[in-house]
């Protein structure tokens, strides 16, 4: 059995690391065994969430968003419409659902945050970024996986006054509101840093990286961070007082070091080459792994200095996750799924196979749960046996 019971965006704790043991160290030539697949999710780019042995994912059909619930054998248990979904460009669902204490939380591309009863899927409450918080939608639709810290759910409407808010997770009432820097939302799902003197939420909006006091909503610090299209889709990666923030469109990465107990930050290093657009990065040991955007290579960089240890173009750029046994799972935007050893010496490609089912872009982040690799490609959800 795995220790992981609840999988949200980027795993249990948003790091992209899945604490699984005993997974395969190589795959057959045609890939691991396909246990099941479901064709009928509609349009979407959201990843799966898992809670108590049930698999949750969203999709869009006829401009309406639906939540799908499966058992781990691929049986569809429930399907529920929740509201209008994004249908203006790169159509479909976006943010991954978050499940907590009997409730399901999801954000539509239209900027509506929904809370549903986990058993019945009935609506408990909802909040609208535009109507309730004076926000505007953004070019490719608001994209956020809600963050829950104790009784608070963190949401980034991107309004001038209500920029980042903390709501009561049970009834949606406002606990605090931060004006932040007044930027629009920027496709970033926030991260909780709990080991500083001041525990805080960190996120990226259109022009800034920010730290906000989780208790009060006070902005602790901000760091200017701009790119051409105001897209900062990667959740920051945090470890031991260091915060790695990565964006595409030529911006690259900046490593911030917390100072004064988390009340401020300073730049440790930056690199224009490490410019992941939406594929994220993972920290394994003393190194960060990921792929670029303008710089179309897979890379390994020294966590403390930013020194690039290798660049490789064996497969197209894409998304990276890792397991606790030290293997990278690299899903390229051309549909290549690769198993790579996490070593700074080289891009040590062990196995790969093509994802041939599904539709549209290969953008959804893969998920590992109980020895199964879940891959969402548009209309299709696939489950591969990797243990």
C-alpha cells in the first residue's frame, strides 16, 4: 500500500514528487500495461485527483463543465455538471480539483470557485471571481487548483482590492482579503510555506511573486517578475528556505531565499535558460529537473547555484513529475511518455512509449497512485500499471 491517500495538484504537497515505492525501473518496449481507459471526458487539460481510492477529473462538453468520479478499475461512478467552462481558446477544464474533509473544491476557467459535497456532488457554495471579488478573466481562462490550509481555502481572483483571498472552506465566507500588488491572476496554483517564522502563501500574479501571511492576509514581500504574456503557470518549488519560481516565454527562473523569518526574500540566482512554461520542475536531491519553453531542452540544474548540469533534446519538451525512488516521468507535448533516471550526470532515458489515445494538447500533468500512472490527454483518461 502507498502512504498517499489524497492526491491533489502535483501530488500530496504540490511538489510533483510521489511517495511511491517499488515502481518499475524500466518498461516494455511498447510501454507498461494499459489497465483501462475512458474516452468521453470532453475537452480539458486538468489532471486527476485521487481520494480514498476514487479518481476525480473534470472535462467540458457543449460549454458545460462536468466532474467525473471513477473507481480505480475505471468504472464511472458519478458524473455531475457544475457550470459553464472555458470555451474561448484552448477549450475545456483547467484547474485540478482539491478534496478535503468530505468536500470537493474546483475552479472553472470562468473564474468560479465551487464547493461540492463529496458523496452527492451537490453544490455547497460557490464564489465568482468577477461578481464577488471585482476581478477580470484572463486571456486563457482563470486556472487555479485551490489550496487548503487548515480551515482556509486560498483563491486568487486577481481583483484590485480582492487580489488573493482566504475563505472559510465550509461555507465560503471571507476570512481575509489581500490587495497584493493589484495584478491579474496568472494561471498559478499557490503553495504553502509552513516552516518559516511567518507561515505564508506564495504565488505568482501577472507581474509579481508574493508572500502573504496565512494568518492575516498581510503581504509580507513581493518580487517583480514579468514576461511577455503574463503567464506564470508553474507552482513555485520550495525547499529549506529556498523558493524556485519558473516561467516561460523567455523569462526563465529566479531562486529566492527567505530572510528575516520569511518576512522578506533576496535573490540567490537566476537563469534565463530554465524557462519552463507549464511543465513545472521537481527537486530531487540537490538538483532541479524540468524542460524549457524557448529553450527546447530537458535540463538539470544545481539547486543552490543554478549551474546547468546538462541539456538534452532526446524527447520534446513537456511536463515532469518524479517518484520517491528517484525516477523522472517526462510527458512531452508531442505525446512521448519517458522514464528517466534522476541523475545530474545526463538525461538518462531508460524507457519511452507514445500516448496515442486522446485529443488535443498533451498538457495535463500525469499522476501516480498505488502503482498506477494516470495520464489525461484531452478526451481520454488512461491508467498504466507501473508497479
